[in-house]
C-alpha cells in the first residue's frame, strides 16, 4: 500500500469518526457540522447544497419529509453526475440551483416566500472562485431562474449586482425565460403570509416602531425556510458558490437580503473556500459572513470547519441560520444554529449525505 493510500484511508477513518461523533458540539444550540475527507487525489471533487435553514416539524407527514429528502437527493445526484463527467464548478453550481429554483418546495423561483404585499421578489448570486468574477440580481419579479440571470450579469456586464427594473430590463436583452409574478405563488406560501400577517397584527406596538434584530425573522421557523444554495469544488480544483431566494415571508417590498450580496450570503475564492448562507439575511449582511469564513482561513489560519463554526456559533445569534462551505482541499462544513437545515453533500471519495435535522 502506498503512502498516499494510507493517508487517504486515515482521513476517511477520521471523517467516519467525525460523522458519528462530531455532529452536536455547541452546547445550548442546535448544531451540525461535517468534515469530509480532504480531496487529496487529482480529479477528485466535492459538492454541498442546501434548501434553507429553518425547518418543517419533525412530526410532519412522512410524505412531506420524503418529498424534501428526494428533492435534495435528486439535486445532489444531478450535481454528482455532472462533476463525475468533468463539468466546471460554476456550471454545476448553476445547474443544481436551477433545479432547486424549479422545485416549489423551496423558497426560490416558484414556491418563493411572499412580500407583505403578497408579491414575489427574487434575489440570487453566483461567484467563480478561480477568477473572483461574480454576478447577482435583486428584487427580480418575472425571471424564472434568477441564478442564470446572475451568471449573465457576471459574464455580460462590467457590473456585479443589478436590481429591480434594471435587472428586469437586462433580462429582456438576454432573452431568459420570463413568467408572470403570480406564477411563482403557491397556496402554501400564501397561507404562510396570511398567518404571518395575522401574527404581526396581533403585535401593534412592535409593528409601529423599528424592529429590533430578533423580530426581523418571522417567529414561526416554517415561514422562513427554503432558500437554496450550492458550493462546489470541481475536479480541476476550482471552486464556485451559488445562492437563490425569495427572501423572508412578509418582508417589505424592496427589501434585499444577504443572498445576492457577495461576501454576505455568497462567496468563492480558490485560495480558501466557497460559501452559501441561509437564514436571517440582515444578520449575515451585518457580519459579512460568507467572506468572513474565507478571511478566517486566510488570515487566522483556521480550517474550513473551524472558521465556519466560529461564524455560526460565535458570531451569529441562535436561530439565525447556517451555511454550507467547501474548501480548496475538498473538505465540507455545514453548520447551522437553527432547528434544522435542508442539506446534502457528496464527494468523489464516497461521501453521500442527505439531512434535514441534526
Ligand atoms: N437569507 C435569506 C434572506 O434573508 C433567507 C433565507 O435564507 O431563508 O433573504
């Protein structure tokens, strides 16, 4: 047996131990993290995806749980198939996020969370770790797959972020698929908004004054789950991150969250890692979470998992959300401080995981 195979066996064993023993380590808060074996061999790849922090009840109908699990598994399989075929991190991240945008279970594309006015405004961003090129759109209302428009902003304009009418106008010039705003709306999201508005109406004093941080998120965690994201290290060692969302139920129209903000909800650099965040966007913006994970690796010499966990368990507040990240060596970390986070991960080394709760 060669030295390299021994090192790989050792890291696989360490990862297996970590999968069973490392998952709940932050006292007092829900937590979950995964350290996949480093991708030490040429041609190896890693992928992680999320369908949002916040969660469905553990006693939800079995069919609903199964539907989420199979949607996550299908997206993971699509990403895995593309990576095994040698596709680039950027292509894979975009394709996986498009698939999740098209699934109405998730808060992106059809099935997105509604604004307080009952409309849909979508935010999305993508970043190429090899070049630091990035593109984003915010507050788009008729673009079926905002992640692909974000990529076109990156490829076809000198800009990083286009918002509102400007983004819609750009979509027209690019010929991307458009749909009426109400075609994004599902009965389930309409009910969530109605419940949220009733809840808000019952608290007139809080609604009349500027909201403190801890009242920004709808109190029912089911009303704020479903943002989607994907981080990839491809077989050439390039990284990419993509994130897409409808934001939070009952948000003010015009509100923009962290998902389209490079460095807050999404970031990728081949020198460190690729990160996609989910949760109360205002908190992720305040702390520049995605870029900060990379900065802690770069400047403080932390591992991906140390940096990601620091942000989620020490910087953010309990129940703010979580993130998925992949490092330049192929390690994966997926910590969250909410009750659950829809998530999945795979690597060429044989890792395959689909999870909702701890
Ligand atoms: N981060 C998203 C936002 O604030 C929401 C989420 O991830 O659930 O827009």
